[in-house]
């Protein structure tokens, strides 16, 4: 088997006396949808923050192997914008859009991390910059079509419904052309119809070959989409397997006592 796109080993994160992550191993292969689940406070967001450069982990490594790479590169210690440039994009638990910009502009911003002419061109506005802007706008528009927001391209982001804002965040992350897409609670705050539409969207994105790692509390979504699931509790991995194995795992049932894993 080829190297995983993402290979996390021994990831540990201490906040003062709190060990939020404890020697966590996790990998994601090309084309997979992998979910990371666990009760509140288990360490899921800390994991994403360590992988995407928001925190530098106390110990462990985060390796990425992109198509064509002879050996993995380490993302550990890289700033978030460099992590994005290497091919890892994410959405956030609390939506982070530019509310006073249009829907299309929000996606175009995501794309700019891949363009040469951005800073210099923004000052000079020469012909090649204008051509590149046009290409970015077209590519961004096609992503809006994918997430079913093309009709709202010129609307301000703040005027979108909650579910639509979450889909816009996904489009913006896809605009960076990631090798791996990280989704942080994409269904949070959605009604059942919005969640169902999201499940279909994630399936469609995955069918294009996009590898996806997601954190989610909505078990219906997790069970419907995941090829593999990692379960953590108190910063440690307590189980790993396919949805059926996770659904029936006694450790998982114990960790979730009182919560509904059997969606
Ligand atoms: N910046 C921080 N400083 C101190 N402690 C933190 C920090 N970030 C997270 N923690 C602690 O680390 C632990 C894991 O938190 P984390 O937010 O990663 O859990 P989670 O699984 O994402 O929870 P939730 O499902 O509620 O979002 C918690 O005990 C939390 O209080």
C-alpha cells in the first residue's frame, strides 16, 4: 500500500497540567473518509489544531505524503498558511467567513493561496493579473455550483442561512485544492434536512477522489459516510474500525454512555 496522505504518530499536546492529546496515532489514505469522534473534551479540536499548525504539539509528528512525493514531509511546527499551501485545508467549528464579502469573493480568497500574482498583481493590476483573477472567479464559481450556492454568488456571506454558510466554508477550503480536507463539525447546528444535504455533498466531494478527515458529533452523518472511524476519550485513542465495528465496540459504548451511538 502507498504511504498514507496523512500519518500522525505519537501526537501529544499538553496545556500546562492538562494532557489534551496522549500519543495519538492516526492515518488517512487517498480517497478515504475518516472520522474522529469522542465525547466533549476528548481532544478532537486540539488534534485538528495540532495538525493544521495552530498549535505546535508537545511531542509526536504529523507527516504528509502528496502524490508524487518521494518521501513524507513533516507539517509539525509549520504556520497554518504553510500547512494550507502543502495541501491540507480545513473548516472550523465556528464559521469563519468574511461576512461583508460576497459568496463568490469568499471562495476566491481561498484560491489565492495557490496563485502567484496575488500580492504584486494586486498592486500593479496588469493584464496577467486580470486574466488570473478571471480564472480564479470561474474556478470559484464552479465550486459554488458544486456546493449548490451558485445562485447566491453575489449575495453577502452574512445573508446566507446557517447551512449555506457551512457549505460555503467547504467550497472555500476546496478552492485551495487540498490533498486532504479537514471538516470540523460540519453538521453542527444544522437541521435534519440540511444535514442530509451535507451528507450528499460530502459523498459527492469524496467521489471525486478527495480524502476527508472529519470531526463530528452527529452519528448519523459519521455512520453514513465514514470508511473508518477513530474514537478518542481523554486524549487517547480508545477504538478504531469501520462503522459496524465501532457501533458494537464495548469501550465506545462505555465512553458514550447516555449518548446515542447507534444512529
Ligand atoms: N488552549 C487551551 N488551553 C488549555 N486547555 C485547553 C485548550 N484547548 C483545549 N483545552 C483542553 O483540552 C481538552 C480537550 O479539548 P478539545 O476542545 O480538544 O476537545 P473536543 O473533543 O474538541 O471537545 P468538543 O467535542 O466539546 O469540541 C479539554 O480538557 C480542554 O479543556
